[in-house]
C-alpha cells in the first residue's frame, strides 16, 4: 500500500481523520481522534496537542463532545440514533460469537465494517470476521453457515436486517491482510482493521492479528511476526467440505473468484465481498481532502 509522499502535520492528520469518518456521517470524540490519527500519518499524539488542533481550526466544529467538519452538524444526532440501533445488533452478534466459539477450530470472531464502530443502518446485516485453525477453514465455514442457514439467521436478498453474515474467513497463518488491499490506495482496509471489534478470542489471537497488520500505521511501525508457512494438512472431512462448498458456490462467486481482492477462495482465505465499495469510499475521502487543501497518499 502506498505511503504518504510528504510528512503529514498534526493538523492535517486530524483533519484527514475527520474527513474519513465524515464519509460515513460519524463525528468523533477526542479519544477517537487521537486513536485514529496514526492511520493518517499523525505522530505527535498527545491528547492536549490534538485538542488544541481541534479547537483552533475554523474548519472543525465541536458539539456535545463530538468533533466534525463544519457543515456536518446533523451527524451528531445520526451517531446517537445509530448507537441505539447498534446496541441491539451487537447483542445478537455477541450471542452468535459465543456459539461460534464452541467450535474448536474457531479462534477469533469479530464484528467488522460500520457496526464495529456503532454506525450501521437499521436494515443492515451483521458482518462477521472469523479466524480459524490452519487446515479447518472449509469445515469451519460449512458448520457456521450451515447452522445459520438452518436457523434462518443468514441474510437473504429480501431480508438483511440483523441477519448474521460471516463473509470473511482466514486461518491463523493468513492474518496479514495487506495482500487484499486495493493497489491504488485503500484507506478503508486500514480503518477496517483498526476498528474490528473482537467478540470472541480463544487466547491472544486478536493481538497477533494486530501485530500482523501493523503496516497500517506506516513502515516505521511494522512489527516482525513469526508467520510460519507450512503445507496445510487437510483431513478427509476438510477436503470433502471444500469440494461440497465449491460445487455449491453461485455462478457469480465462481466467476469473480481470485480475480481481485473482492472474492478470494483458497485454503487459507475465504472472502466473499461481491459488492465492494472501497474504491467509492476512497474517492469520496479524497474529494474531502482536496476541499480541505490536504494532499495525502493512502
């Protein structure tokens, strides 16, 4: 992923963070600005300094403890309304994560996308990210999606509201998601990783995930992770589960498989994001940065 071509000032990194979340109609608290500023090149992350930048720039508004770009006052009420909706959705997600964790192969379950920062729409489904043991990804997906289907809990073309959608599986040997980034800049993936909300962790897996993806903070923050690559040992049931699911995939999934990072099918990664709006979000973000007079590479 490309890195900024020039040093980013604290003011620019703060504005860039607000610009990114403005795309989603989401104002931030001071703590959140400090947390996310590292993703936009911020280095001097002392709360008092960040607060000074927030309160001295005429392009930034503060209301009831939230900061946002001028002209976006309505998003404060929107955040509060979505927070109430998220409470309902997260309760269901936590229950599902506990049940998923009963399967020995499941190592981590996390809520991702907008619900991870309590900003999902009322009619949206619940996107889940699942990490499993090497050599069990097909079996794990078969059990989880099969159970959800039998219980009527998976989204359908007609009903998505509060349905559970585990559409991204990886093994513990494929925690580094950098290869799935868009080649011409992918701010969405960086924020996706940073906002992932773990609901079930079999023991330190989430920390390993963050370490494997420390590249999101720039090359100087990359942490070496011992990621042992070995031939995956697949049992008979795993091979059967793979063959069965490959046959059952819709034609659209088969056509899109491994052409780019939207749909990835392998023995280490199963990713089914047919509708991928990352490029659209990036373009909206860049438009806001241009209006703010900021030049940033993702």
